[in-house]
């Protein structure tokens, strides 16, 4: 491997790599240690990424692409002898086309930076999530990120018009089309969106933007029965004429955690209801949209769908409401914890949560279970603490959370991906035939298995350059 690393250093120059303590520091993420690679490669262009992968492919050297390192399923972990490829130096926003509503962006650009730059053009990139300040566009694409506005704008997949990807052997696949409609053959970019860096390395993307809304209305709502939540969602969606952009639900335990010391948030509503919902609508005319929003809430009161509500009167109050929802880090109070990201039909959620909690109580009577999520798109986040972070405890908790999904047609991963963490449970969600097809695609695009080996499903035996 030493000869290969020398070649890579010469290729990238003194600013193009990190070693030793610098590589160790880079491997620290907000939630876990990713493992320290022998070197972190930092190419500055697609051409350099291509040359890096060409050399690694020739040597049979496994390599793991890194974005903002905000993932939660061990998809960016490096194992023995694996190199890391960081896209952090490729962060340019190359073009914003106001007329077409597109942006051409390099993969290492930070999501929040892109959002803020695009808003200067009276446009928005609809993707939004709590890790916006660290997550990168390339990582968002590789994981098909979801976030807070999926109910209206869809997943990251729905915002990608074109991609530039470097394949395992260094081939540059550049398809940076800007058209919404393009049915000329296979839509190859779809292979790489959500592939977690196992099929190719995303270097640039053309993103579909939307016009910046001129109005925004936000409310925090208390609901006393789960059965009323889907009815409230349907009611608000119909009454708001297509402007509903967020419907975030917090179970009582989670709401209490976020609005009780040592958390710094003041509860906008009393803490005595089982469910809380953050609702937001984005439209075109503030006065008319606010009137419609308030009328919809009043009607929901009359229908007894909600028991209490508070409306944000300005941007500061809106920011405080969202700050509560985004402060997921408070779950660290229950450390050690296991995090889960599941999806299932909304109609099955109440029974699923009840069964999951019953399973947890039977094995771990003193457990904590923080539940919240993007109810409008069927996504729940479940964060469990049992006072033990051993492998045995993890497997026990995973069985409690994942097995109830099987009979309900749910998914073990709504938006975070599979990585290493959910790999043993892929069969809960995918059939053997589907997994075999995934393997065939992997074999065709990465015949030596050097790209993020072992993620999503077990890697085939591979000899690295270190052996």
C-alpha cells in the first residue's frame, strides 16, 4: 500500500491529503468514530477523483467516499486498510440559472451554504434537514436524503436533474442535463442516488430549484388521540390548497425532553398531551394565506381534531418552533442510545408503536423510547436507550424495532440508508430477488468491489493493496 499512497500523494499535492492526527480528527463525526484510515484523500476536481479511483482500481484498493459525515448508519465507516476520499475541497456553486430554476453544484458544497446562496436569487432548494450546516450535497444525493419538506417536494431524488459520477475504474460519467423531461434511454443517475457510494462517487450535480415562497405560516399543535393525526393531516392538506410543506409529529416523551431543562427551549404548549404537531405552509400571498391557515385551524378545532395550538407571529417565533423540532441532540441525555429511522403506512403507526414499546418493555423494563417524525410521509424516528450499548443489547433492541415492520410492509430505512448498521435486516424490507439484482448492479459497475465495500450488503471476498 505504501507505493500506492506515495502515488496518491504525488497526484494530489501537499494540500490534497490528511494523515496521522489530522486523519484521526477528520474521522470524528458528531455521533460516532468512523475509524481512522491510513490517509484521507482530498481531491480538488473531478479529474483528480478520476485519477485517484483509477489508481485504486488498478491496485484493488478499497476506498470510502466521505461527505459531511452526518450519517447515522455507519455508511462512511472505514475498515482495515480502506482509504477515505473526502470531497470537502470540491464545494463550488458553479451556476444558478434563475430562468430554468437550476443550480450546478459540486458534491462537497454544504447544504446550508447552497440554500443561502440560492435564496439570493429568490429561489429555494427545498431539501431541509437538521444537519443542514454540515451535510453535503454529494452526501445528500448518495443517501437520497429526505428531511422536513418531503410531504410537498419529495426526496432528494426529486431534486436531481443531472449528475456527474466517477465510476470505480475512474471512468467519468457526466450527465449534467438540466431538463425535467428527458426519456432518452436509461436514466442512469437514478442508480447512484441512494447508493451510499457503493456504485460511484458523485462529483457534481444539477439541482432542480423552486420559486421562493412569499408567505410562510407555522403553528405548534397539541392532539389528544393518534387517530386524529391522519385526519388532521388530510384536513390541513385539503384546506391549504397544496401549500402544506411540513407536518412533523412529536410523541409526548420526546416533546418533554426537548422542552425541559437542561434543554433550553420554552414549551410553546403545555406538556400534558400525547402528541404534538409542527405544521407549516408556504405560499404566494401572506395575508390571504395566513387567513386560510387560521381558518383551517379553526375548523380543526371545531371538528375536535386538536386541543390546543399556537401560531408563530413572526420569523423569530417560527425559528423557535423549528429549533425545538431540530434539537434532536437532546436524546444524548439518555445515552447510550440506538437510533432508528423507519417508515410504514400512517394507518399502522399507532399499532406499530404500541407493539414496539411492548416488546421493549418485556426485555428492557426501564427503557426510554423517543419517537418523532415526518408523519406526512410515513417516516418515524425511534431512539431507544436501555442503559447498555453492547452488541447483544443492540441486537435485542433492533429486533424489537424491526420485526413489527415485517407484517406491516414497512421499511427499516426511511431516509438514512442501510450502511453497516441495517445490513442484517435488509430482508425485512427487500426480497431475495431484489437483493440479488442489487448485487448484479454492484458487480457490473464495481467488479473489484473497491467502493465502500460491505455497505448495504456483505461484500464479496476482496484483497486490498495492503495484503
